[in-house]
């Protein structure tokens, strides 16, 4: 009977469990969970603050998930060492656990750049875990002035979550636009305008250089008074365990299409990894929950002796604020052509290069977007479809009769 | 398993399936009250190709469903081959809309995700699009594919 060990207890770990059990119903599975909670939907912590979900509904899987899959979970424990030679891990408790196959799903940690006087700030939080959300909920009152450092996905979802709970919300970022990792200037401007219309104040192109208790001094010289500080500058992949064991890491743990690391019988999945983005043909950290699950599932199948690959990963984000939604996927390469539609309420930007759709940014109108995503993921030659119709409206009708027959007349 | 299939040579493009779908999932008993003067949000979409051929598209209940794997709320699952959304868990993030390669998950009137669940959760009993198609262009049958 094989012994499987998973370090981490997020979506990648859940995928790994389900991948293992798709192949091997007998082997033992041990999960090492630093957090005291059963696997939950990490991106839903902002929806929790908005009262759109609660702790029970935020569970990623049913209450009987671990029992059903015969998984033993060590809650509140962290792994401190992987010994690849002896195929053992050591926990912070000193306990040593042997493995036949190991999956590292250690996620990422908030990155806090050095900022003078940060230690003088009484109420400061990250926004990565449900415990962070619960702590922020405790700290914020209707009179609170909240300052969020970072106008990326995490910072802005936190701002939306706190809307209505706090007196004021100010978001600053060194980047000159919001959501700079996924949106270009025009799309970001539309999103920023909408966020501002909902009461979020922005200070862009500047960040805090110094804190004095409840006052932040910006690089621009401006000062901001606040009661609650949220640090959402960025995240760093948790690579140390694999690095210290002699495995290959860059900004993330390096994994191949089978989700294997360079260490024998050690796999990795989720936000701690970097892997191939087919839309830009480059290796990068893509800290995305759907990809994390798919990596974990792939790793699990392979750990149990099956043969699975995750060889069509792309960056993609579905995110909305105050009712205005945004879908992005793929990449915007140098020298690409752009198809654009834009009016007051929506933007569509499709990026085309070498007869392929390489990426898109859509704001405001989200109907059947996945047809575009599939064009990127499948690297469909646009000369083989009616792109003149597709770019106006995603539809199977423009994908050719053979494809339509394949999709609609049998099981896919 | 039984799935919904279309016979495009029989489709009239009348869009009754879209109305029957919206009505079946409205929770109401009077079609006029349910639909009159309202923008409908059906879970089945009639498409027209460049040659004027029409046909309806609804969830394929994929063997390896990327919507299930991608749902960040743990709200989409596959039970006995049927892919369904737990609406109490869906937060309306629309990741499923972003990943469905066939455009079969769409927003409902409240901004949450919805898709064809073969009328198993409403009072219709059998797929309303199939029952109501005047020309037999939508069928619900077993085609014996490997799952």
C-alpha cells in the first residue's frame, strides 16, 4: 500500500487527493495543514466580508470529504524539511513521516517590502486567509479609515469586501493603474472609475514610504490618516522546502507537465509553483485557483501511477467589483493585432498574433467568454474559424461544422 | 448517460426552447406571468451559422468538466454524470463562464452562474426544451458513448 503525503491543504491539495483516489483507492493519504481549517475557498474571503457567503458555505468540499477519501489531516502542523534521499518529511512537532510520493502544495505568502515605521502600526493585516478576514472583521468599525497598500486583485477585493463596513477606504499602489498585472491602461481606467464611483479612493504611482502610528507618509509627500492597514503588495511562492531539499526552484518551484519537481517522487502544485504558460510560451508563476486544482489533480493521478499531463495552462482571471465584471486570459504579446469594441459600459480587447488568439480583456459583458478562452487554450488557427463573426460574438456557429458536430452530437 | 442532442436539420430557429427553458426554471406556474415583458435568461442558446442553419446549444455534461475543476466556490459538482451548480454556494464570480469551452454556463438574472441541469431540479420532470420543441429538433437520449 502506497503512502501519499501532501504538504498544504488548499485547492491544489484537494485536487491531489481527488487525483490520487481516481487511480488508487487503497493507499494512505496524509495532509499536513498549517491552517486549522478544512479546505476552504480562499478567494471567497472578500465575499465573506460582503456577507455573500459564510464559513460553512465557504468550504471547498463537503464535511465528509476527508473521511470519504480516507485522508488523515494533521491540522496546525507545518513541514520543516523534506529529505529526498530517505523519502521522509519532518514536521514542526518533530514527527517524521515517510512517503512513497509527495506533493508540495505550500501556496504563497504575503510579500511585505521594507517600509520605515511599519512596526508602529497597531492594526495591520494581510488578506490571504480566512483568519486574516476574521481579524479584519474584528478590527474594522463603521468609523474606521482603511488604507490598503496594493491595488491588485487581493487589495481591491479587500476594498470591495470592506465597503459598507468602514468609514473610508483608500488604496495606493506604486503602479500607475489598478490591477496592473491583468489589465492595460484603458481597461484599468474603466475599472478604477467604477471603483471610485463606489467610494474607493486611489493614490496611484505612489506608495507609503513611512508609517508613524496611524499616519502614512507617501512617496509623493502626501499623508494619509488611517486606523486599519491592509498589506496587499504581492505574494511570494513558498519554495523553501523544495529548495532546501536540493530541488530546482526559481520564483516558484519548477514543475513539468506532469507536475513533477526535479526531486524523485516529489510533485508540486498551486501557488508555490511556476510552470509553462502556453499563451506566451514562457514559464511563470500563475497563482490561480483553477490552475492549482488542475495541477493538483494531475500530480495526484501521476503519484498513484496513472498518466496525466497539465500541458495547456494559461493565465486567466474572472473578477468583478460592485457589479462590473472583468474577464482576462492569455497574454498581450509585442506586435500583436488588437480587435477592440468599447463604449461607456463595456470594453472588449482581443489580441491576435500569428493566426492565433493569444489573449483578451473584457469588461462589462461576459456572455459565453469561455469560447474565446478555448481558442487560446487549444491554440486554434484563426484561419480555420470564422473569426470575423467570432470576434463580434463568441459562438460555436463560427467554429466550423465539424467542430460543432463533434461538440453537439456526442459526448465531449 | 442520457444527454440533450440537437438535430439541426429539424431546427426552425423559433427559440421556443429558450422560452420553455426560462419558464421551467422560473419557479412560476403561469408562462405569461413568468415571461411577459421580461428579458429572459435561458440556459440554452439558439445559434445561427453563416448559412442560416440554426440549432440549440446547452451544457454537454462533459466527461472531464473544466467548470467543475475551475469553480473557486466549490459550487459545481458532477453527480451521476449530471453537472450541477449549488446555488447556495455560488458567489457569482463567473469563472465558469470564463472557462466553459462551449459557452454553456451563463449569468442568471441575479448575476450568479446557471447552466442546464436537465430540468432535474425544477418541476418539469424532463428537459423542457425537448418536451416543447415543435419539430423534434432537440432530443434527450442515450447514445452509448464511453463515459
